[in-house]
């Protein structure tokens, strides 16, 4: 007979992670550490540069700084624990640590979904309403949109993570994942979790599908406006900024949809771990490169900050 595991603040979980492939753990440790350091360096670079250079005090770079801060927090909520577990035989996480990790991963992931919608609206206003852009995206409204993104994410996560941890858990404490994620934790339940799975699907639809529809709608309108442009220079600039944002959207939303919008199966868990690695480790490290690579505004800001503005 399986006994219930009465989770408490003194209890702990075992994160199985990639223990099925012990020979792969050392390689994963090195690769993930490199990506994590790139994430820290790249996103801090964007935040500091956007703060120091007054030419980057625009809505686009304000939201980009928010995205960089978000990615820093998002990776830090799971990657250090993953590196610790990959490095040694100890693969446990306290109940309190698991609860906090689940809360922050959900909060920051949800916030990023909303923030990417806000960034697409900023691009829509810049391209489709250029004469009214400064009025539409005034500083007060930009701060309000950013605050709404963060508040919506953290509020939603408080409700959903609480609902997850109210579910009675079975005797074993082995979480078949490398961090505390809702689907993996629900597999430990001793009771019917159909209500939780339905809630997860509804929340995923609200914060993944709807934002994606809004983003694609914004870029549909942008595409129509771009096709009417006659200025080659402006056309290239639009494709540069909008293309970067669309790339980030694709790298974030596609893996998320593969995890949260497909029916759970026993055989999909190993695949889910590697998909989760992509959106928790790889994507946050690529965002700074995507936004800054071949970006004239950033190159100009670097020259101004370093005192080499006259150089090519």
C-alpha cells in the first residue's frame, strides 16, 4: 500500500534530472555552465548599456532591459540548482526550495509571455503609427505596461502554484525532472488530478496561446505596413528590429507549447526535460545576441560609453 507523503517545510524532493544518463551529466554541467555565464554577461550588458547611454532611453530598450532582467531571474531560479545536482551525487531540493522554485519559474515565465506581447505592441506602434508613437508610448504608459506584465505573472503564479501544492502527494518523493515544474509534480499525486490538468491547460491557453495570437496579429499589421514602404533604409531597420523580436518569440513560445499544450504521456517526460533545457538555459542566453548582433544603436552606444564615438 502506498502511503501519503505529507509534505512539510522540513521535507525534501529528489530531482531525478538526467540521472538516467550518468555519463552525460558532466558534459551537461560544462555546457549549461557556459550558457549560464553567457546569459549573465549578455543580459547584464544590455541592462547596464541601456541605463548608461541616453540614446537608448526609448520604449524599445526600456522593454528590452525588462526582458533582460526577466531572463536573468528566470535562469537563476532553476539553473544553479541544476548545476549543483549535475556536479555531485546529491540531487535533493527542500520542500520550501521546491515551492519557491515552482512559484518563481511560473511567475517569470508568465511575465515573459505578457512582456513579449507588450514589446510586439511597441513595434506595431513604431511602424504603423509613427506620427503618434511618442504619444502612444509615453514614459508613464510604458512603465504601466511593464508593471502590468510583472504583476500579472506573479499574481497568476501565486494562485496556480498554491493549487499545485495543495494536491496530496504519494509516498515517493522522486520528481522526474531537473527542476520543480507543475506537470512533473502532479505525477506524484495520489488523487484525481484532472481538475489540475484542466486548470493548467486553461492557464496555458490564456498566457501562451492568446499572447501568441496577439503577437502574430501585431506583426500581421506590421507586414501590411512594411509592404507599402518605399524607403529601403527604413525597411531594413524595420526588418532588423522586428525580425529580432520574432526570433525571440519563436525560441520561447515553441518549446513552451510543446510542454504545456500537449497531453501528458509517460514516454514524453525524457523529451520534456531536453525541451525544458532549451527554454530555461539556451533561449535566455541567445536573446542578448539576437537583439545586439548587427544592431547599429547598440554599437553606437558602446562607442559613446567607451569614449570612442568618432571611431567607425
